[in-house]
C-alpha cells in the first residue's frame, strides 16, 4: 500500500475529514487529497506532520502501510511457504530498528542475543 493510501485509510478509520488532518498538518485539503490519491508524493516534513495529526509517528505510518500491503498480498495469492509472516515481522523490525538511536540499537541487538540464548537453552 502506498503511503497516500495508508493516510487516507487511517484518516477514515479515525473519522477525520481531509480538512481536519490538513489543517493540523499545516497544509490544505486539496494537497492532502492529491497525496491520498497518490498523485503527489509528500515531503518528509509533511509526512511527519500528517502522521502526528493522525496520532502516530512516521515509522508507525510506514509500518501500517507495509502491514496493509502484506494483508493485500496474502488475500491476492497464497503464500509459497510458512515464512511469509516471519519475513513481514523482520521487515517491520528492520524499519523500526533504523529509527533507533545508536544506544538503543545496541540494546536491541543485546536483547535479541539474550532471546536467542534463552530460546536455545544455553
């Protein structure tokens, strides 16, 4: 799912109008409409403002779009193997990991190592 489609779906789920979101994001409804119809790619600064107006971070917004794309792909065709769900989780983890500070990246790596040791009984 493209980011514009995700913005529209989230806006509708929240019961907000284009005017509501556009006003809070500092743009106009026509601009938001073009973004939602994927006729225009928003600048990152505007994506941040739109995400905030929807009550989420940019990372959450992109993760939502990726998750919706995954759902669409699953309904369109059957997975070739049982690892598709793990692949999607890994993709979301990787995207979220990129947003972390260097200190938190280190902590995340150490946590994964700990989980692996615990799981394998070492």
